[in-house]
C-alpha cells in the first residue's frame, strides 16, 4: 500500500514554525516512501478562518519548497480539499452513525456536564461523559429535535481500551473510561474537528497521520470513529511540542513564530528546512548541515525524539549564515541585487554592478541574514551624509582621529597602484609612523568612508570605492572634526 500523508492546517492563523515542522516531516516521509503528500484545509471554524491566513499558509509552504501532490489549489480526486465544502459528506456520516446506534442525539447542557464531571471527580471515578444524562430515546420528540439544541455524540464502547503504537512515542493505551462520548455534530448541524478530520482521513486514504502532540488525546477518538466507519486505522505519530530556550512552550514571548517574519528577516528556505528538520529528528552521523534530498533519503519515520525540541533563534541564524556562505557568488547576487536596489530606490548602473560583484565575496562572508546585505553594501553606492552616532563619538571624537585621517589622505593621494595590497601597506605605514594601534587608527577611516564602524573589510572596500571617492569621503569627515 502506498504511503499517503497529509498536512491539515486550520486557516485560523499564520503558518508558524511548529506547523511548518509538521509539514516538513510529512513531506519528507511521503517522499522517502515515494508516497503522496496532501494539503487540506481544516476550515470548519468559520468565524476564525480567513482567506488571508489561508494565503499565508500556502505561500510559505511554497517558499519552503514543500510542494504537495494533492490538495488545495492543486486538486486531486477528492474535490477542493477544503472541509467547508464537505459538510454534506460529514452530515451523511453522522446520520449513518445515528442509524447504526454508534452515535446519539444529546441534550445534555454544558452546566449539567460540569456538575456531572465535578461529581465524578469528587467520587473518585472517571469524569468521562458516558451519556447517562440523556433522555430515554423513546422520549425524544420531534419538537425536541427541531428545537435546535441537540448535538450528536459518538457512543464510545464501554468498557474498552484503545491502544496503538505511536511512531514517536511507542505504545499508547487509552481506557475508554477516560474518553468522553464526544460531540461529532454541533447543535447548529456543523461537524466538529473530530468528525471532519477523521472522515477526511478515511476518505482520502491517509495511511499515516503525523501531527503535533497536542492532538494525542484526540487519537483514540479518531481511531474509534474510523473503525466505526468500517475502515482500517492509520498509523499515528505525534511530534513533541517546540519549546523556547527557557524550556517553556514556544510562543511569541520567545520572538517571532510566523514563517513570514523569518522570510522578511532574511532567512533562506534551505536553512529554515534544515533547522526545522533537526527539531526532534536525528539524521544520524551527528550531521547538522543536510540538504532536503539527503533528508528524504534518511527520513523513514524512525529516530524522531519524543522529547520537546528547543527552537533557538541563535542557532537558526548561525545555520542561515552557513547557507548564505555556501551560495555561489552568482546566486548571491541574484538575491542581493534586488535588495540593494530597493534600498537605494533605483537600479544599479553597469559600473555599480561591477563594484557589487567585487564586493560580493566580502559581504557574503559576513552575512547571517539577507536583510543585512543592503546595510553592508550601501556605502559602495552612496557616500555617507550622516554618520552613525555611536560610531562617531567613539572613534571620531578622539585625539587620534584627525591624525589618522590626515595621514591616510597623504598616503593614499600619492598611491600609484590602487590595489588592496598597496592600500593595506600604505595605511599600515600611517599607523607605524604615528605609533597607533589598528583599532585607533583605522576605525576613523572606516567611519569616514562607510558612516559606521561596521562595514566590510576596509582595504578591499577602499579599493572598490576608488581613489577619488575615498579621498573625497575622508576629506568630508575630516572637515567635520573640530
Ligand atoms: N487542523 C488541525 C490543526 O491545525 C490539525 C489536524 C490534524 O492534523 O489532525 O491543529
């Protein structure tokens, strides 16, 4: 039987890192077994679902490169893959279960249920709701049913036990005494998550359900429903939740969780996938940098840890830097040039494109996030008109600044051969002649040409700027010194 897995986000929020990891694991598993990866939309919560969230989810799945074989927008043999288009089907299933007495109309009110649960707890028995507060079926009148108050509950067989082998957590055992007769249809005749999700999994022929651990307690319900529908249960795997570095459940307190924020901040999808893959999965060999195709080769659903995984932005940023450094210069320019042009508000000229190409290896080496590029490149195309305040007060308001700038002007003016090596030698000569450390003597030059103490390597930058422009910038900064 070929593997069919699904990622089933609810469009009630942006795609966040935890969900993206779930999507990635499903994608890898499907590809490892030459199976089918399905994307469906669990949009039964009409009030909280929005088209904007749906768009965000699809857009960032595509950004990550997690293409789906069947599902939303892509299509397939099961229609639109949106739960909101399948209400008739869920109703049909609920009616069938009612007819077979595997489900019943329920009139219990939330208040009654609370009292029931409290009593059970006080008595030390199971608080699972077993239908005892329902009227005798013979007493259910048409008007009661038409009153719009009845829900439909699944009748959990009692006594009983559901157990299954979880792909991640091993053997799981659920006593039915702990499982409520759960609602499958609300009183407004809309399906609950349990019903819609299970019917979809059955109808779509899902073989493996890989999802977050928050849904673990739903699984016995889904298994009971599946078997009540006469179908074979899927294999289930529940992924541990993500935590922040402080050991608490990952949330906005720890920083961004939306994929869009990472994309905007300049993360590359390759690094994102690599980092997400290692959250709870071990590819073996202590490997940390691993491509998606290698992941596919190794991801067979084993070696997934049941321990909570820590999402650490610092490690992700480090990994992003690794991927950026590994880019070819051409690939880097392709990503970087539009960013630089957007920053400048104009296209680069032919000559500037040449300068940028020369600058590329220097910038690439020092970039962790793509969003740092424009700041690093800007000095090559516009002379600083203002200077970073902290940099200025730290290195320009020193006795060495004027000496260093004057020395640099003299040394560079007379330089015949405008090369990195010659510039290096000339400026080091200035330091020596004035008995200055590189920190004291070179930082003012850096601020003069780039506007701040943070810039690509100085001598190369000066070479790229050219003699006239460099001298002009040093002179301008010198004039501002009092
Ligand atoms: N729609 C559910 C969610 O977004 C996931 C459903 C499932 O994987 O069974 O949490």
